[in-house]
C-alpha cells in the first residue's frame, strides 16, 4: 500500500473559515476542580456525532470557537489524553452565539495496562476489550497530531537526511538538508529504484514507500483493513503497552504492519514502529522498518519530533554459469528521516534513526585540526564489496586501500579541498564516473563517500543503449590486453564475430544468416569495451598487434549479456 493522505481527517481542517456559518463558543474545564484545560482537541460533529465538521484546540483559558456550515443540529466533542471524551447534547445553531461548557473528567487509569499478550488479531469493536481501550486513548493523540499537521498549527524547523547504510547499518554516505519555519513535515520516501539497483533508470517513479502519517492510521479504510491485538512491551519498549496491527487478509499489494506504543502511566502515545509486508520479491531479502515518535506540546498540539524509514538495498547478481539462476543479494540499506521541533527552539542531539548508535564516533574528527573522509566501494556486478581500490587525495601523496569489506578511511592535517580519486581496473573498465569526486571538508570535520559499480543491466543501458529492435539494452564485451609480464598493451586491435540465425521483426522471429562483427582498439591502460553483442551468441574473439601473432578465443555470451574477457600475449 503506497501511503497517501487520507481524506477522512480533512474535515477537521478549515471548516470554520466558511462564511455565513453559525458559531459556538466552548469552555473546557476539569470536572471537580473547574481548572481550564489547555490544548483539548475540540471538534464540531453532525447531529449524530459521527461526522467531523471542523476542529481546533482550546487556548490558555480553556476556550475556543467553532463554526457550523449553517443552521441545524450539531454536537461538540472534546478530547485530550488523560481525560475521558466529552460529548455534548444536540445543539441548535442559529443566528445567536451558543455557549457550551465542557466538563472533562480525568480518565480512569490504568485501563491500558495489558496483563498478557492477546493471541488473536481481531477487528476493533470499541472500548471494553484490551485492544479497544488502547485504541480509545491512542486515537486522541493521533487525531490531535493529524489536526496539528493539517492546519499547520505549529511552524516547524525540520532537519531531514538521506543515508546509504551498509549491512551492519553503519553510514556509508549521507545527505542532509534543513527546512526552517515550515507548516508540516516533508513527505519523504524511498522509491523502488533506490532500493533495487537493478531497476535504476527503469522504474516508473510511482512506487514510493513512506512512513505513515496519523491521518492514514486513523482512516476508516486503514482501520477496517487491519486487525489489532494488545501486547506488552518488550526490548526497548519494556514497560510500555502496544497495540499491534496487521493486514486483516493476505493480499498481493504491499501493506503496513506495526505497533503503536503507549505509556500506561499517563496514557500518552510514544511511538509507532512499522514495517512493510507483501513487498516485491527482490525487497524481501531483509526487513523494512521505520519509526515515528510523538510529542505533545504544552499548548496541546502534537508533533512528530523524529521519524525514519529504512529499506533494504538489493542487487541482482547473475551467475557467469548459464546453468545457474540469478539471485538477489543484500548490499545494505537506504534510509530517509528527520527531526522536527517548534520553529525557533533549540535543536537536540538525538536523531530519529538507530543507526547513529552503531557509528557513534562517525562525526567525531580525530583531532581539532585533522579532517577525515571514509566510505565504501561496492561492485553491483558481483554483489560484493570491492577490495584493493587505491583511494587518494593531494595528487596521490595521501592514499589508502580499501579492505576486504570495501571500506577505506583517509585523514589529513587541515582542510580537504581536493579531488578524491579511486583507482581500480574495474572502475576504469566500466567508466564509473564516481571514481573522481570533488570534496570540501573543513578542519576537524568528517565526510563520507560511496562508489558503486552499477549492475550489468545498468552498465549495458548506460554504455551501449538499446539494441536495433528496441527490445533490450545491447550486450557488451570488455576486458584488458596485456603482455606476458602483465603490462598493458595500448592500441591493440580487438574484434569479435558471430552468426545470427534468427532476428525479431514486428514481434516475430525471422530466419536469417547474418555475420556480425564489432571492433575497437585498446586504450592507454590496455582496456577495451565493445557494444553490440547479442544474447547467447557464440563468438570468435581476436586481438592483434604489430609484430605479434593474432590471439583467438572462442567464447559464449553469458545470460548477463556482458562478457568480461582478458587477452594475454606470451612473454617475449
């Protein structure tokens, strides 16, 4: 289920702005003490009390005004976490202002303590069951948050980020941005082609997975399509009470599952942990996860101060053996999230993502004057990290080599305003653009860099384009030509020939007897790359240089339609 804003909560947004509406003034106070209740969620409903027509929060004096769309019968409801819901009798709104006093009683507590986990996941039926009692309290906070965001009642300063993580959730690369004084959190998400590298450049862009918002979880559509169970907190949520939700039936589309966590001491909603199920098969190699935290402000509005969604990043690894099937391999994770606070307030050091716990020292430079850059090099054609890459700055005077996990780290005195160079035969062979990156890191700071050899499918599309029938990207052949000592041979002539017995024309196979040849010359480093190979072709590959006998190899284009082959001339 690709999450979109749900229209149910929209009725709470701007109903009071209509001209000619009839006014009702509400004063909300605590029953027994008479003290005004600040930040109660006060809403106008139809005469049956089922359809919301507009809402707002009570002010510092416990008062607020609402307007109806016209004359008629209405009801007023007042909600706040820690209090029982208050509902008025039917009110007749006409020409005169109607005054209402809402006496809210403190909620019976702790009705949300769960003695044991419910084993059955059931539809919500209202108060009277552990799940129903939990939902009664949770929906108060969700409704307040939905109304806060929909009406933009709390201007926010928002810091957002996008991260590439390795398998151990350490940060490989990160991009951060700031959005000062905005009305609501940006709707960040992860597209399928970000998570599945084999789809890069081919995805439609419509398949985006996002963290759910309060309006979505509150909607009738969501509630009816999920079942619920009350559970006790475990792990980091020990001491909390959870309302677990799952899709009511197994379907083919992605759906949300998760837990809404509530503190039974004061019935306050703390967080929503969520996961996606029924994802496309490539994305099922590891768990998708995410979290939203909730916070009530002193004025009664609710905001989401921290949130993130994390999805596995996968690559399709094809075997060089045509008898072996290709498989999906986990290369790490993609994560987006952020932190929000009321505009003008001080930022906190805590981040929404748990990944910072695994790399607590990532942002700490070694010394005040020393800059550093770290990262990883990954080869999507093999589904593995790429060791032995020489990483350097300052013309090669400061250098290191990636380890068996593809990781590297460079440190230098002073700032790094330089070109970061990655040197490896595979990076040159496939013309990976990221092998040279401009960096600017001030003294005492730390940066990250990522280099990735694209998948074979992406390489074919990027380097060769579509074939003559437009059915797929052209195949390619690439490698190196060296002498007996392993030194590169520049200017060698490389060519490959094969027969094509069938071609596709207008959706049909037509018999033919064509001879195809592709050719090129090696570069200064002895590398060559030729496009135009066809799937499954049995080719004769040759290389010739002046004064040497021509080398000849008979090869078969693999299922990846990428043939890697090196030529080595004998020692002189």
